[in-house]
C-alpha cells in the first residue's frame, strides 16, 4: 500500500525506514502539514499517515476521500484532531497507535515537574553564565505533597504510581473509569473541584474532548490553593492559557509546565528562532520565570519512535488484509462519555 506521511521530520523518516516492513508498504514522505490545501498531495494514495497537529476536519477528509484515501493511520495516540463523524460518513477508516510508550510521556512528565519545582532548567542556564547563586531557585519537596492526576489511563496511571509509590505523594485522581489497581495502592478518586481545592500539583493526562476542553480555566483555578503547580503533557486545549496567565500574575498558579499548547499547530516542531513570535499568549507565558515550555516532546524517545513505526505499519497491513484493527481502531464510539461532575 502507498502511504502519504504528512509533517514528516528526518527522525520520522529514519524510524519508518528502519522498521520491519514485510508487506513492503511504500511511503511518500511529505514535509507539509496536512491541511485543506495540502490534501491534494495524497491524491491517488490509499492511506495517509498524519501526526498530532495535522488537520483532519471534515473538509480535509472530504478532499482526501475524493483523492482515493481510505485509511487515516495516525502515528500518535490522541485523535482529537479527527472529525470521526465525517470519517465514518466518507467510509474512511481511522487507526492510531494506542500505546507506543506510555513510559516516555510519564517519565517526561515527572522530569518537567522536577525541573519546574527545583529550577533545574534555570540552574543550567545560570551556571553556563558563571552564576552559581541560589536566589530564586528555592523549591519544595514532592514527598508528602498532594498531587491531582486527571486521567489515569496508560500514562496517568504510571505518573500516579510513580508519585505515590516512588515519591511518597498523596495522589488524588479523576477519571471516568477509576482504576482499582491504583486504588489498591492508596490513590483516591475525587471530582475535579476537590482535586483543584486540595492539590499542590495537578498533572493532566485525559484526552482532549469537547467535555475536557478548558478543563482548567478561571473557575477551576479560583478553587485552587495559592501556588498550585500545573503540568500538562496531554493536549494544549485542556488549559485556558489566558486564564493561566492571570493566575500566574496573582500567584494562584505557582508554576506551569506545558509540553502542549492549544495554539501549537503553527509553532511546535519547527525552528522559529529567527522569526517574530506573533502569538502573544505564548509570548507572555514565556516571560514568567515559573513557566517551563517544551515543544510537544514528551513522546520523543527511541523506544517510542520504533513502536510508532511498527504499530503504524501493522495497522496498514491489517487494513490492507481486511483484518480488524483491534485497539488501534478509532471510531465515534471510542470517545469516552463524560460522567456527571467530571469536568
Ligand atoms: P489513555 O486512553 O490510556 O488514558 C486516558 C484516560 O483519560 C482514560 O483512563 C480515560 O478514561 C480518561 N478520561 C477520558 N475522559 C476523561 C475525563 N473527561 N476526565 C478524566 N479522565 C478522562 O491515554 P494515554 O495513552 O494515557 O494518553 C493520555 C493523553 O496523553 C492522550 O489523550 C494524548 O492526548 C496525550 N499524549 C501526549 C503525548 C505527548 O508527546 N505530549 C504523547 C502521547 C499522548
């Protein structure tokens, strides 16, 4: 099968070329993002392979379908960028990589949290400039702190386990499907308001859906303990960034570490160091000493890239052979309905 890969970076190409490909699927590696304008590049291609910031809204899917595309093989776990209703209407199958390395994202989350609360990233910058002073780097112990973990699926469960069992935190969690294995190690499930009111740290690991959009907003932040530290390695749209800025200005939010940003699509994964940053919200966020931003990097390990390539190729082979996609299938039914009070 010929597969048009959008938003291709050299590391994507390397990992897909290194992966076992017994069915001999042929890739067209395209650098542009998938948009209404670039959908034409996939004309005559049975499958496309998009990434997190590619546009799979109805008009784009219609253009792909008109060009003969029958499979959207996402090379990521999240599928919030796909209009699943339109895909079903157009007879396009959507597949994803449900789990490539939850460890990659969970470990990065803990890394961001530690960096932020201990100022490790700032110390790195200072010492390179001959500044060995500690002023401004005063942190706090994670041990004994209350951490709210929102979404305890594959990634959130690892984070909750690491913080509870490894660091000795009290972990409160929220999920539409509580995990008994986490409850057995002392993780207590609560609603988002309780989590906001009781947590020193909140880390987000639920998918972005209409229900979770701006889950963290002015109203949620108003409930928070002053100095709350917020970490988001899930999807940018979970946080209202402008509300976060207001909370940072008052100190209600004591720290923010984000690997994802709602308006990241035109920014992340690109070197824009010689460009003018026109996103004033992101520009403001970058001025705070207690904000740490990374460019959607949590997934980026050798293990994860290898697993993404292997699963994507397997998804293509299954589709070509008419076999069920199993857990990789993305259908409208895959969108988890929200429980009362979950928001
Ligand atoms: P998962 O499906 O295993 O877990 C998601 C959990 O969220 C599930 O337990 C689900 O029940 C829960 N959930 C659904 N709706 C909820 C709601 N309204 N409130 C609370 N919980 C809710 O997914 P995962 O593999 O753990 O990934 C989590 C998220 O991480 C993905 O949705 C994706 O957006 C993001 N992600 C980011 C990166 C990165 O590089 N930054 C990489 C991979 C995944």
